[in-house]
């Protein structure tokens, strides 16, 4: 039982948190690709910018003496998501919309998004420096240790309050997105435009409105993902830049243009990474009692070292492209 609790702590909980962050980021990427047909590499900076917006709001609320029973990062999250959506709309209006009006090809928009990435990251470093920040500088991070000795375990089940809230908030966001896409006229219009933009336009769908709503949803979810990542680790200028490729891998594995595929892909990549770096010796060490001396398991038995965790996403991505190029949910061919 001790080994099982260790597995839950290191894989199930960590995988659920990482998968939730990947899923929320991948949803924004796949929506933008489905509607606008280009890979938005600056999505990482929407996540980082949204996290800094939430951090500023949390710091401001703390300075005003506002207190809450949950971490301040979650208290300010709804307002930060609104500002994150405005931020995303501003980027589209300032950079991508003029290019679309000139008939720019998707590859041109992709290159422009790389430029936007560098620009936003530079602005963040200009105003905030290159140091790290924490949402918990002025408030404690509650850690829950559930005693499992009644089940024969010497290890407690460990989970932090932000991790519990992250999983809950992600579930609420996914359900809300599902209801929006399946029940609202605007959500159905987005799905129609993702299937065939030209047919949607001649059918009377307001494509300009759909584009704006796409950026609103993508910006809000990116802000949520970035804030949750910063709450779990530390906030820094390259917060999400280092995980943008796994997020893209999640979107492609799930099926580009498919929101549900992005969720599945994000969870798949998240759990695969945690399983790959997990020290399996901790679970399999009881086998040493029956194995001969020359077959004893080493102290560390992980599929890949922690520093190479990102390679797991690429392996899954390559296998997906070779076996099923359209992804799990049959999105646009990659």
C-alpha cells in the first residue's frame, strides 16, 4: 500500500495537474487553428501574460487588505481571465487582423506569431525583470497530508490546496466549454466555421464575431492555464515558453481543430510525462526479495531522466503522425 500511495502522489496527482494545464493551453491553440487555420506560437505568452496579470491583481488585492479562504490567485482569476481575453483580442487586432485583410497565408501568420512571442516576452522582462515571483509570498500554501496508516501505508497522501482547486476549476471550464459549443448558437457557429469557413460565411454566419469569440475563449483559457501553472511552480518571464511544444503536441495528438481532442491530448501528454520520469524502483522494489542478486533492481529506474521529460511529448507526437495523422478525434491532418 505504501508503494501505491507513492504512485498516487507522484503520478496520479502530478499527472492530473500537468494534464489540466496542457489541456487548457491546447484548447486555445486548437480553437485558433480550427477557426483561423494557423499555429499560434505566441499562445505561450498569452499564458505567461495572463499569469502576470493575475499576479498583479492578487498583489493589489493583498495590498488593499482583501483576504479569502482560498489562495488569492483563484480569487482574482475571473477578472484576470477577462483582462486576458482583452489582451488576446488586442494582439489579434494589432497584428493578425491586418495580415488577414491582406490575404496573408497561414505560414505568414505563424512567423508573425513567433515575432509576437519574442515581443511580449521582451516586454515582460522589461517591466518585471528576469527574476521569479510567487503567489504565496504573502500567504501560506496549504498542504494536506491524509494519513493512510489505516490502509497499511507508511506514507501519507499529499496534495496541496492549489492542486485541488486546479483540477476542480479545469473540470468546470471543460463542462462550460462543452455546453457553450453544443448548446449555444454561437458555439454551433464556431463548430460550423471550423468545419468549413467559406460555407459558414455564405450561410449567414457572422464570421467576424466568431473570430472575436475565438480569441476571447483562447485568451481566457490561456490566462487560466498560465495562472494555474504559476500557482503550482513559480512565476517567471519564460513560464509557459518552455512547455509550448508539449501543448502543441497535445493539440495535434488530440486532433487539430477539435476541442475535445485537445482535452484528451493534454491529459494523455501530462500523464505520459509523469509516468516516464517516475522512479519505478519505489513500486517494484518488493520484487528484489524474489529476484536473484544479479537481477536486483537499481535505486533509480525511470524511463527517461527528468531533464529529458519534454522528449516524451515528441515521441507520442511522432507516433501519432505516423499512425494517425488526424489525431485521436480526427481533426485537421497534421
